[in-house]
C-alpha cells in the first residue's frame, strides 16, 4: 500500500492537459536514447482498485498491456538478475495474500506464491534468488525461494510489520513494525529461518527504511512523531574495525510525520519527506547531522534522487506538483517557466526513473494515471492512464537473447 494512498484524493484527472502539452511541445529525438532492436524496458504500476498491473513500454512511452494479478496489489519489485517482476497482492484482512510472478519478456503472470495476511512490500536479495515479504496481518516475515517459487521459511516480527529490507551484502534483514513502534533486525542466513538479533523500540509508527550501500547503517522513519532512527548494524571484526552489535545510534529530529527516505546513490546524504510539515529534511548519513528543513509543496510524500546525486525530485501529494531540489545549492531549483515545480496529476506519490534517467514516472494516485516527465527540460511529456487506485511502480530493462 502506498503511503499516499491512505490520504484523501480529489480524483481530478489531468489527462487532457497532458495530451495538450504533448501536442504543443512535441518530441525531440535527442531527448531519448537510441535503443538496439532487442532492447526492452517496462514500467510496472500496481492498481489496487482494479487487481491489475499496468505494464508501460518505456521505449515507445505507451501502455503495453494490463496484467490481471491477485486481490489488492500494492508493492512491486523487479529481480536484479532475472527478467522477472514480483507483485504483492495484499488480499483482505480475512484472507492470506500472495505474490504474482510476472515474466517480463512475455508480460504475463507465470506463477503465484501464497504468503500470509496483508503483505504490502517485497525485497529481493542481491543474488536474485531469495525474497523477503513482511506480512502485516500475521506479524511475520516470509522468505521466498524465487527459483522454486515457494515460501521456504517464516519468522515472527513485531506488530504490524510493513516493510522488510535486506542489506546490500545480504547478511542482515531489517523489518519496520508500524503498530509495534519498533524495528526488528535479523541475521539473514540464506534458506534458514531468519534469526532475530535485535529489537529496537521507541519508533512510533515505524514505516520506511533505507540501508547504506556498505551495509553499515540503516535509517527508519518514525511516522507517528517527528524523528527518524539511525541504527548501526552488526558486523564482524575485520581490517575496517572491531566487531560490533546492532545498536541504536541516534534519534534525529526532523519534521512532523516523516513518511519516506530518499537516499543519494552514493549514500552520503538522505532526504526525509515530512508529510505534515510540508518540508524535507536533509541528513548527513556519516555523522547523523540534520542539515536543515526546506519547504516543498503540500504534503510531500515521496522523494527520488538522480543518479548523479545532484537533484531530488519530491512528490507533493496535495499539491499536484513535483518539486525539484538542487542538492549542491541547498534550495529548490528554479528554471524557466516552472519555478521549481512540475504540474502533474492528482495525488502524486510513487516515483521511478527510466534506466537511462531521461524520463521520470510519477504515479498519480488520485487521478489514476502516470505522469511522464522529461528530465532534460524538467517538463511534463505526457500522462498515461492506469487502472484504479495506482500506488507503486518499478522499472525493468533488459535485452532479449
């Protein structure tokens, strides 16, 4: 379930505006990469109200097809090693959820993996062989074998786990327990049942989590207050330093209702979306210093940093805008004609770049469409319709044999 989808949306559609802008601005060839004939790239959007996934052809910027999945699809994740996409079907409070496996080469469901009650998100380990699903209604986390497409282990968590994150080195699993106001940290031992190492309390409404590229530290939003947790993750003694256990490193003061963390690709800074403060907070990850708060639009809900670490794109759920923040300058970017924001559909929420970074896709939860932004000109290119209640997005690029 997207964070923004729990907020009221006004339901206004901007499709006509997008098509008009497309007709006026046209399409310049140099704005798009030259693709070889066997190249494929798709953006997958889960539609919770339609029980479908919209598969968009990124190369031609159009809808490829609607794929029927399970009941109430929420999260979507791609496999980094295989041409597969995984959709989390949350089901209902009374029924178990499932994972739909989509073959990206065919854009068709090829398997369904049963899990437990009310799963929302899934994370895939670096090998592409295992996945972890937090089952919010069962207070557990499932381990899935993606080769055999079955659950192979399950472990208990705190109350209402919403998110499971595996570290880049594949050795630690972190679960945020939203209603339990805590974070569970497990040793990830491959196909074995995850072994609990530490439970850290005192994070009201624990929601989003990011892990640094070197697997040394995690940050978790405490959305029921105005803080985020910095957690030092356990490591063995090596040339880099002595052994240490998992430990709470700091509680950092940010804005009200922090709901999302956007990490720079280099891991040096992260940006906190403060939903009820209409701001973002900038955090230096190495020192846990909060650099300051910067006003965005109304109810910022999701951020995404460009691959060159230069720009933060922030979706403002109640503003119908994407704000652009210049990281080096420490301020919103102001360019000709847009004053640091791009108008999109109603209820902008989840974000994803195309693999080349030339396009930014914005899921508009209220107007049921995807805004396609041309990053070179910071302008709206078009809007593409989705199913009902779109909430999450993932992009998969590959070449056919």
